[in-house]
């Protein structure tokens, strides 16, 4: 089984099997999710978006707003230990 580790202090994005994911950190409850980096609307780079006070991710291309729970429907399963995340059973990973 292949394992990929991500240092959350150094990385905010990774590529798994040619699909980009980014680290969505919710400061309010200190949770982290690895969610798809492409905007559902037109594929904009959500990792460069803004997380606003209304707890929405704002796409930098068209300013569409998404709840983290909507993006998390397609999140990657991982294990988090302090500032590190580990992904299991992935084929190809680039951090």
C-alpha cells in the first residue's frame, strides 16, 4: 500500500492521479479537509481562492462561493496527526 505524507505547514496542494486537491483549513473549528482544487463551475483554481468570514470558499475566477461541506463531498480520505496528513492506497502523488 502506497502512503503519501503532507506537511501542512509547507504544502497546501497535492496531485493524485492527475487530479488536484488543496488543503482547506477551517480556523473556526481547526479542521482540515483535502478537497478538489478545481471549481465546480468552470474549473478555477480554488487553492488560490479566499475563505471568508461566512465560511465560504470564493473562487478567484468568477467569485462563486462554496460551502466546505459541498466541496468535501469529493474529499480524499486521510489521517491527520498534528501538522501532518497521510493518505493511503493512492496510485500516484505529487506534493
